[in-house]
């Protein structure tokens, strides 16, 4: 039986169990919606371990390169360590080019 380390705690992974299902079974709050990898709301970041290609399908190359994975699609075949992604993974750089009032003040 494999072990999942997540945010400083260890959990036993059942055979064929995804990271998301293991966390939910252990009452860990991790956002999710579809459980098929489409919504990408269950994003986690791998720490010192390899993520299978299926768990990174559909993610931007920058997220893949920094070890991010979809917890619902990540079925580990050994011990793994994961953490919540940093704020840099969920932010987008923007430039405000102008402001326009839509209603009189």
C-alpha cells in the first residue's frame, strides 16, 4: 500500500485510488467538481516525485513543468508527496490599459 504525504500529514492510498479520492476519504478539503480532469479545480503540486502523464493532460506547459497535477487523475504507483499550489499557479499577469466609468457617479 502506497502513502500520500499532503500538507504535513500522511495517508494510506488504496490500490488504484486517486490522490483526490484519498484526500476526500480522509476528510481533507480540496476543491473539485467533475472528477474527470476537465474543470482543473483539484490542482495540486507534486513535491520530489514524478507525476504520470494522465494527471497533467490539459494543463498548460508551465504548470506541467512546475510539477502541477490534477488530483482526480493522479493514481500513484508508489509513495508520493503533494501540496496545494502556490498563488503563482492561479494568478494571471495583466496590464490595465484604461478605465472607463459605466455609470455617472
